[in-house]
């Protein structure tokens, strides 16, 4: 029995890995959006379950318009989806959550998920995958992403002492 223990352990570990979601499919590019004071947060932040906003900074696109991006600002691969929801790891409610907007199935910076309807799900307009962004950390719900277990890349929302948040990776 003792000589079979490594084999049994390997088999057990292979089964536990089957349910994991791959949220590392898109390139890990720099993320730095400073909404760190209460004035900026009240204007550009999110309040209330399901409230969302996109932050996209490219050579020809700046969202939201008027946001004071700095030379240090960066919005990842496809941009940032900022949404108010529940942190699935701490079950804290009414917190800002951030994800990369790029669909992990399509892996293109300009194929971005969009919040659809009152379900507060992010949906890819190309492959039609649905993601739970308010309660399950960007996990896939349906479509090719669910079959392949591809989740959205998560970013951190770090609270500041000035009443806002900094989004980073």
C-alpha cells in the first residue's frame, strides 16, 4: 500500500484541479487607475449593487471621457470593468470589483465584455459567453468560456485613506 501512495495522491490531485477556472488567459499588462479621493470616487466610482463603469485607455480611446488619466495610468489588456458587488473570497458586500474587459475566449484587446440587463452578467459580444462579475469573481456561467473554464482576469481595488480606491494588479 505504501508504494501506491504517490500514485493515489497524484490521481486525487488531478481530480481536484478539474473544477478550477483559468483566469490567466489574457496577457498580464500593467493596471493602474487612481480614483483615490472621495471627489473622484463620487464622480467616477461605483455605488450600489451592479453599478458599473468601464475604464479604457488606448491611443484612440479614453473612457470615461474627462477622467484625469496620468502618465502612470494603465488599463490592462482590454480595459477595466469596475462593478459593485460581493467579494466572493470574503463575502463582503457592497464593494468595488475590477476585471479586465477582454474576453478570455477571444483573447483580443478590442473584444470586450459588456454588462447585460438586470442580471449584472458580463457578456462577450462575439462568443456570447456569460460571466458572473457581481458574486463569483468573474467565473464563467455559460458559453464557450464555461465549457473551457475560462474566467475573467481579476484586478485589485485597494481602498485609500482619502475615500476612494486604486485599481491595480
